[in-house]
C-alpha cells in the first residue's frame, strides 16, 4: 500500500465520527513506536514532520524512514504530512519528497512568528492549494493563532478563529482541512490551570462548512505522570497542564477530525531514557535506551488512538493513491 492522501483519511473519519492522531516524528524509534500501536489497533495514522524535522533529518532520512513504515505495515493507511509549512516553496519541497499532505500556515508570515492579515493568509493558502491539488496532495490551512511556541513556530499570541471568516476562508482557498484556534497552545508549557477551550467555535464552523475536516493543533495532554518521571530522574520541568482528553473527545464529536500530538511523545521518550540510564548506569548500547523510548512512545500513542476513536478503522476503506486523489479536484 502506498502512502495515502490525508484527505481520504479525514473524509473517512467524518463518516465514522472519529478523530485521527497526527504524530510528529523525527527519528526511527518514534515512527516504530507509533506504527506498532497503529498495527495492533488497526488504526489509520498521520505521520507529520515539521520544518525542524526536515532539517534535522536532512530531508531524505525522514522520507525513507516513513517509506520503511509503509513497507513494514502494508495494511495500515498512512499519510505523510508537512506540519506548519511557511511558504509555497517549502510546500513544493515536501511534495517533491513524496509527502501526501502539506500544511501552509498562512496565519503567520514566513518568519513563523508575525501574524498575517486575513487577505494575506488567503493569498498564500490559495497558491499552495492550486499547486498541491495538481498532484493530488491534500492541503491544510490555519485561521487564527495559537499561544505558545514550538519548533520555532508561533507568535506567542492567541487570536481565536472567527467562524464566519472560517467559512469564507474555506470557500476562497479550497483547503481540504482547516486548523482552528480555539484556545489550545503549542509546546509543553501550555497552561498553569485546566484550560477552557472555545468548543463553540468548532460547532459554528462545522455548521457553516460541514464537509471540511477540522484540525486541533497543540493538543498534547502533558500528563502529570510523564512530567513526574522526567523530574524524578534529574529533569527540571516546571508545573504545567495540557489539553484534557475529555475536551479533545468533545471536540471530535463536534467536528475535529485531525488531532496534532508532539509534546506528549517528546515527554514520553525523554522520561524513558532518563529512567533507563539512571537504573542502568553501566549501560552504553544506544539500542537499549532508545528501545525504552520506543516502548514509551508506543504506550502513549496506543492510548491516544483508543481515545480518539480511530482504533479498528484501518480497514474500513480501500486506500487511494495520489493519482486517484486528483479526481477530488477534477484533475
């Protein structure tokens, strides 16, 4: 089975009323842990790489690690997605590498920090859509800005999505999926207290654009137990809280179908490595502590796939190729 267009995965999630996890990856152990969970649960999955991940892996390593995951898991629908593309050129590069989906974050300028106007966002997003759709590649856009900064991306300021603007944005750009700003935040240090998300925005946008899958960024739950493990074995993470799983589940019911998760995977790996090395001070084989990290990622991702509702849906449909996906766009 080749890599699958993300549009198909998310359209099927709308039909089944479940969410699909989009997990950020940078190395082999992360991918193996995620794919073990997907295989065991028969769950579709979105593997996503940020610009930071592309740089870290020198472009080609991430491509071939994901292709290895496809070869190793031929029965699981897998999309490869560019997270927070900052320009048409970045999206073109990802498409050339074989990504089946790209995000153009037109809510920020190319520096990844300065907010844009609605008109600027529409202009760059429309250009990416027109280019990507020629190849059958899915495009995710974003309207509004999240708090926090992760991987160097973020204005640090919150601007919630306006539902009326969202409906106009979808119509003007032709995006396949839209990330909403509803009060979530990037990074580990999201909230000092339990957040109250603006889920009414999800409902309103869903009403106005019922066929467009909606996306939650900054959706790690930052479990206290993962923070505690890191700090028990020498870490110095401050008190923080993430997005409660119950809030994510409610958002899925209301129309969110793609849920981005990065921080929780990082926390799981870091805690596992710290714990293993503290308990095995004479160990120096990287396979041992990276193996522990891989196991930790598997456990976190498996539970999220269950919570998001994607478990058991990996064989609901016949995956299509990018060439076949062109028919979505009358190409």
